[in-house]
C-alpha cells in the first residue's frame, strides 16, 4: 500500500530585517501576568525569554538577507514573531493582543486520569480527523488528530491483564495507522495503514504495566506525530500495585513546527523545521501554558502522581517540579521495579514515559516543566496549585 507524503515545505519569503523576538517577549509577558504572584517564576521566564530573544536576534543578524516581500499574514496579527534561525523562520511566541483573555477562556485538556473500564475487555475507538486545533493562545494549527480531544488523543486507562480491543476509524483524507507501545504484537498486521473512510480493529492483552505512547505509525512518521497523532495509554499495575495517591494527572509533551504564525490562518507543518528540530511551540497536552492559566490542583499534604509521556516527535522531556523533589520516580515508567527516591529531574525520552509522585505540604504554585529550558520558553510550563493561593487566576 502506498502512502501519501503530506509535508508542507515552508515558504521562505519572510522578511528577515525585523528579527524582533517580540512574540517571545509577549509570551513571557502573558505567562508573567498569569503567574504574577510567582515572582521567582516570572523572573525565570522573563530572563529566559530575554535570552532567547537575544539568541534569535543574533541568529537573525547573521542570517543571509531574505526576500524583501513582507509576509502577507502580518496585517492585523500584532505580535507575530518572525526571527530567522539558520535560514528557517521561527514563529515562536506569536500572540495576538488579547492572548491573556484567550488563555483565560480556553478550556484546558483534561489532565485528570480517567477511570479504567470494568471487565476483562477495554473497548477503545479512536477516530482520526483533519481538524484545526489551537496550540497556544490565538495560534491555530491544521492538525491530524483525534475526535473528541484533538492532540493529544484521549487518555486511555486500562488495567494490567485487560484485553484492549482497539478500533481506528480513519476520517481523514490519507492513510493513517495506530501504534501502541504497550503492545507486543506484529506491527505489520496490527499497526497497518487504514485507508480513508475505513475502520480497522486489533486486540492485545495489556500485560506490561506503565504509561506508554500511542501514535500514528504511517510514513513519514515524523509528519504524522508532528501533526498531532499521539496520546498516552496508562496500564495500571495489578500484580504489584503502586502506592495509593490522592490525585493522578496525565501529561503528554510534544513540539509543534509551524509554516506560519497561525494567527490569521491556521498554520501547517513545516517539515524542514521538524527535520531541524526547530519547534515554534512545545506544549503539555497540546497547548502552550494552558496549566499556567488553569493550574492543576492538590491540597497540602496530598500525594500527586504524574503519568508522563514524551510524544516528541523529537524532543525529550526533563521532568522537574519547581519547589520540590520527585519523592518517587519510576524511571522509563518501569513500574515493576522499585522507584528512585527524592530525585530532582528525570528524563523522559521521546517515545517513552515516566511516573512521578510528589507530596507537597506547603501551599503554593509549583511549576512543572521540562528543565530543558528552551522548551519552557516555547510553552512547556504548567502549574500545580497546592492549597488556596491568593492572587492567582482561577476559572
Ligand atoms: Cu497518521
Ligand atoms: Cu513509536
């Protein structure tokens, strides 16, 4: 079966003599406003944004002169960033004037772990759709993602030993497929391409507990993941249960590569930037900074478990919670081995997972990030709000 390559190569006709990182600064301002009570965080974010802007300016200053035509999309997009880095145009930090209002009105991806179905079989039905999603305040992207949630797809929660009966319906226009890292199964049979308007089912027994990535495995896989076809499946251990906790959240990291700022028209994939690992945005659960505007919550003294998947397509996530340590860390989501204890940062590789418990006694706002701070600057930061915290936005 042949597959269609849908790579949207960038038009490089962008003006490079205004290499301002205004958009990056705007993001920093937005985040800064939202976490205004978190003075340490504000300082860090603004400092990082400043550094990034300086880097972008330096890179742009050294870049060859581009065509003189100004990008057509710059009519009313007030803060569109267009710095040229290595000949590729970055739209990092692009934001409309009302970005803070949009962030506040945005309904965040529900990070709370859903219940696992009862009984021996978990029926999972994913429908792929071509859809426009928002990946940052006011930034639209033409994705290939999943009905119901967009990107990431729905969190799938099953119990060790359950049979997962998976059906993929292809509601898109090109072949797609679904690859479950939790499965031991012949990929040429189970993960095969499904043609548009077709459905395909396969089953596997979820014998290996942990948290795993699922994603479209159709070539070029880089493009299918970058366009939004990924998600997390939690296989809850039954043979050796994990310690009970009070709250459980699922976080999927991913990066986005845009061929435009996405403010006036939805951006599409810039395959050259994906190959260069030069993202415009890096997100938790598909939307930059969404848990800054809408923090995850816990009460003081509670233990919170984060099930983390790094979807990439290419970036690892160096998971870190500012203001505490990871009390328990099941590195690589190996929940059949004892956890590491009291560690600061744990790497989650692209295509991998990790399980992390934190018990926080003191009320406050605790950012969770990839400590690879370029990713924070591009949007991969959220807040865990412990207890009642005055002065933060809540919706
Ligand atoms: Cu696909
Ligand atoms: Cu994979």
